[in-house]
């Protein structure tokens, strides 16, 4: 399955990304099927090959949620943006870290009621 994703390039603390089409299971360092353009998050500039993106979407490539939101912002894809959610475990670990630093004891989840 093909996916349209951002591949990080650039130096430390100066991120820059390339929009690429690659196999879903391939490593990020592996060679992509096609490079579709650069994205610089510090200046919010993006120059994408819109015709090629439409081609790959027509062939069946799926964009990641972040890429989908960028394409909606650029006007390549129509529709609403996708809300990117934080994983439940990450959210719970952040809550316990905040409560421990505030001097509170971490809350234990309640036992589920038996049916």
C-alpha cells in the first residue's frame, strides 16, 4: 500500500520536510517512489506538485493525517481537516507526570463494574 508522508531532512533544530510517496511498511530512510515537493514548518512554506499528488491519490495512495491537513490548507484536497488525536497512553502518562510534579498522588483507574 502506498502512503504520502513527510520525510524529515535538514539539520538539527532546523527541520525541513519532503513530501514523498512510499510504501507504507518501508523505512523513512529508504528510497521513496516519488518526491512531491518541500515543506518548511518554520516559515510555513510548501511547494507541492499538485498534479502528481492528485495522480497518486487517484491511484490509491493514502495521505497521513498531517499531510492531509497540509493538502487541505494548500487547496489540493477538498474537505475538512482531520483532527490528530494524542494516543491514550501518552495522555495518561502526561497526566500522571503533571499530578506527581504538583504534589498529588497519581490517580488509579476505577475497577469496571461487573455485568
